């Protein structure tokens, strides 16, 4: 899954949910469940997600939705193997983007 978000300092919960194609309630739920998600809140209480929060959300989404981990399993996996998992995740994302680019070139030929 490739997330399409513009380069910004902060993202609203609506645009994050739309990018991940999930409900805002799921994002709020994951925020409560996973300690790595710490979006900033403005005076009104609106959540503002940083690019680091987006990376953490991508990792959680990958573990839970794509690999089928339970929430508890994903929490344990993140705590025990966060750096290793993050490295593998980044490599997979880079390979997926290369594949998408190659397919685009193939279609143009």
C-alpha cells in the first residue's frame, strides 16, 4: 500500500484516514492502543499528525491489516523488534515503489 500525502508538517485526522482508506475512529482507536502514536492536539483538541506519526501508522497498518497481526501481537512485535521491523518495512515499501514505476514504464512501451 502506498500512501499519497503532500509534504506537510502536520496532517489532520481526516486526511490521514482518507490516505489509509479507513475511518477516523480506527485512527483514534489505534492512537489509544499504540504508544508510538502521539499526535499533537491544538487548542480545540483536533489531532495533528506529524510525518513520523504517519510512518508509525503505516507500520501499524502493515502489521494489522496486511500481515494479519492481532493488536496485541502487533504491540509485542513493535516493542521487541521495532528497528528490525522498521527496516524491513522500509525496504518493502521501496521495492513496491520500484515495482510500480517499472509497471508504469512497461505500460508506456
